[in-house]
């Protein structure tokens, strides 16, 4: 790769599209992970020691320990909306900017969320496995009965950009929309989406389908656990497209096994890519491997926005999606 005295050195910790590499090579000297296994925390510590910037994904954790030797690091750009892999306090103390990629994946993630909702309600994964196993021998009136989506109540936990995009889709299915949020939306926004604000317990008791679209934080860890699952209708579904750890996966597996709720659809998991074996053993679940934003157009947009953020920070400009403005102000 090109090398010159004045070009910033950056680390790319995850494979990206060639077009992104080509863009960055015009401005930076790159250390690129390529197809090798993920860097260990010790390797990250060593590799960041001489870098001015880095392109990360949520798979890589930014801790105070990893930043110990990062004397020249100005910015870490995350290719994701979520940034719970960032210790922002530690980054800010060292004047290291952190950025993310909101907005560009809103509709694509909402599409996946609604697809997961429908697949879960109508037992699509379960019925396909049943067919592939040669068990479909005749049509039956009571065969593979699911639950309706249309004219039911959708409970949205987290009514931000993606939550509102889901509400927009739900209106086309004549669904009643209730939501719970840290902050209640304005009356105008509630009217636009015909959405009613309720508390957490009311939402769990009333919703036919509960979908999680909230950010992860220590406060939201196991936001849905055994107690919350007990509050839900036995005919209800639970969809998680937010972050692993918001749901207690062990409690959910138990609830599904005992038919405490009808079914669940998960795109995110605690400790992913590992997941507990109990989730693989229950039939009434739809599983996808964190593909909420996985359309070609959207993933390219995420990569390019992350590169825009990175280059802005390296050139002394304020990145569009800066998470810790204090770090920029101190530079």
C-alpha cells in the first residue's frame, strides 16, 4: 500500500468492500485485517499504538485497557448504529472521537423487523423445516396454525427512527400501535403514527406482538426477563432486532419451551455469534444472524458513512456522527 510521511496511519479491524479500501488508500496508510481471524484484545492494544484512526465494527470492544498505548489515536469510526462496544468515557478522557452510522439503515432494518414479525407469527421457519423433513402428507384444517398480524396490537419498545419506521409499516396492516420510550413523543408524532404511549407493563400485557428497537445500556440489560415474559399473552410474539442482552435469552428459551408465549423472532443474541443451545432446541422461534441492515445498498452506505466520519476526524473536521463532542472540542 502507498506510504508517505504525512499520511495518517489507520487500522481496519474487519473486512470491508474493496471500494472502501480504495477510498481510504487515497488518504491513509492502512493496516488491514483481511481474512485472518479477529484481533485479540492484546493485538488491538498493540496495533492501535501507532495509529491515528481506526475503522471498527460492534465485534471489537473499545476499553480503557485497549487504549493504553494509543498515544496518537484521534478517532474510532464504528460501522454500526449501536456503539455499546465503545467505552465513550475512556475515549473522551483520551480525546479520542467515536462515531457511528445512524439513519442510513433505518428502513432496511425496519423491513427485516417486520419480516421477522410475520415469519414468527405465521410459523414460516417451522413449517419449512416440517416440509423439508417430509412431514407434509396432506392439507389439514388445523395444520400449522399461526397468529394474525393484521388488526392486532403491536407494542414497540423504543420509538426512535427504526421504531417509527416499523409503526409506518404496521399502519398498512391495520394494526393498533402502542409504544414505550424513555421519552414520550410529541403529540404530532403520535398522531402521525396513530401511536399511544403506555408504560412498560401495560405494553407487555396488551400487545399481541412485542418488538424491541431500543439501544443497549447497562440499564436495559435483561429488560425482558422471566417476569416480563410472564406478563405477556400466551398468544403473543416477541421480536428482538435491537441488541443482544436486552432479552434474557435463557428465560426466553424457557418461556418458549413451556409455551408461555406463542413464539419469538431474534436477530440479535447475548454473546453473539455464540448462542445458548436451548434456543436451537425449541421449534417456535425464528433465528437470523444479525442481518437487520444486510442489504447490499445499505451495507455500502454504512461503510461509506463510517469512512466519511473517519476521514473528517483525521483531517481535523468535526465528523457528522460524532458521539462524544467533548473529545473534538479538546483537540
